[in-house]
C-alpha cells in the first residue's frame, strides 16, 4: 500500500498493489471536485481498478459525472465504508508510458535488467530519457510484468 502516489499530474490518495492494482481517491465534504475528472482519467491509465471514496454530500455528483467503470464508495455517517458501485477493469485503458513515468529509477531499471539482462551504460540523466524513447520495448516489458 502506497499513499500520495504520483500518476501523471495527479497524486493518488491510496494505491494498493496485490496481484492487481487499485487506486482510491478520497473526496470529503471539504474537498472540491474540480480536479476529480482529470485525476480519474490519469488513474485509469495506471491502475486496473479506480475508486472514489466520498461522503453523502458528493455522492450524487460523483455517480452522475464519473464513468461507470469507476467504483464509488461512501464513507457513511457511522464511519463505515459502503460500496455504492463496484469498479470495472481498466486493463484496456492502461498506458505503459504513464506506468513507466510513475516508476522510480530503481524500479524501471530492475524491469529493464530483468528483460534485457543488463542496463545501457549511460549517465543517470540520460537513463530515463533513453528508456522513455524506446516505448515499444517498454510497452512489451511492462505488459509482461503486469500479466
């Protein structure tokens, strides 16, 4: 479980990786929903399942404005979580570029080394740029790691 995990221009409140990936974005009564559409769009390119956790005050707006594949969970007045709508798989929406850009250097180097046997001999400054430029190869590596 990771908190405040960066995905594109957004930070997911909670990311859980356990055989699959789930992102939970929490929106309380005090939060604005202004950025939620962009956040959900970003998260859908990274995680198989995306959920919005909210209180009763935002529930109708979220149900009416979020795509139906996004799970909606209500934080009740009794401080319990109630699933209002289950999430659906985003596997067809995943983006190897978004996933790669969310990895730390040690993580993407481990993936490259596992699949190619070694890392290219370049400076740290060029490492990310070099791997990023070979999107087809990265896409294959990331898809094999996800499956």
